[in-house]
C-alpha cells in the first residue's frame, strides 16, 4: 500500500476567536501518486485548507504532515524552506511576476530551493522544455508575463509549479477562468507533466464535472466541520 503524502489529524483553525469561521478537520489522508479533486463552493474552506497544508496558516491544534514531516511544528524559516523544496503551488490568479519574462517566472522556485535547483542540470533548458511540453507558442519564452493570454499564463504557472520535480502539486481553482473546452486541454497537459514527474496532485474546484479526470473526489463538507 502506498504511504501517505498528506495526513491531517484533528486540526482546528479559527481566523480569530471572535470570528464565526471556525473549522475542525478530523482526518484527511492522500497517498503518494494520487490525483485528488477537492470539491466545494466558495466560502466552504477550500482555500483555508490549502493554506494550512502549505504552511501559510497554522492550526490551533492537531497535526499536518507532508511526507511524514509535521509542518505545523516547524519554525517559520524551516516551513518556508520545506514548502519550497516539496510543494509546487498553482495559485488561482497564477501570481506571475508581471514584468518578468516567462523563463524567469518558471525558474523562480529554484532560487528558493536548493533541493529543486540541484535536481536540474540545465535550468534554462528545462524551463524551455516545459514550455514546449505544455504546448506554449515557440516564441512565448521571449515575452513578459503581463503580455500573455489567460491560457498562456495558466501554463506558465504549471511549469513554475512543476520545475525541480516537487513531490506534491497543490492547485487552487486553476480552471475557474476558462471555458469547458479549454479546461479539458489544460487538464490533459497538466496531467501529462504530473505523470512524468510522478507527483501527487491535490486540486480544489467548485466544478464537479471535472471529477472523472481524477483518482478520487473529496467533498469538503465531508472532511470539514464548522464549529460555533
């Protein structure tokens, strides 16, 4: 049986003690190599859960383990380093550096992670290869990020998350701004690269029609309990 890459046990989180947003996650386990879709409507806690998994937020109690390491017990600096080494993140708004070039955006994680940087012999060549594999136009490597279409920005964001072969890819609603036909093309390209890298994928969405593409569907309402 595959071991877990993600394990959450008895996690509580409040934005503040006066806030009405208080959640409890009793258990969540995702095995290495799984492609999991986390389904939920806006305001259901999807992004909060991802922020807890990435270490951007700290739980009030409980444990969050990535690859067997309890990230919520790490110092802020160690947490940043661990995230950079092990997690590729595709943000909902992509978060590209607008005035930087495509290749510079893709290479950005390597500046923060020696582990990912040392796994690549020729970073520039690898970045260009990812552009080709994600079917970006030939000359797009010469563009600034703010001149790209939404679909092109999306693929650059995927290349940035994948470079250096992180073991876990976390994607926050990456298909929300494109139509259904473009969604399927995007998922084809993303899955192709994730399979090559043998990465685990956790993607959140409100769109249940995407579920057939994944190994497993998790309804966020089945794992998160709201507390008063």
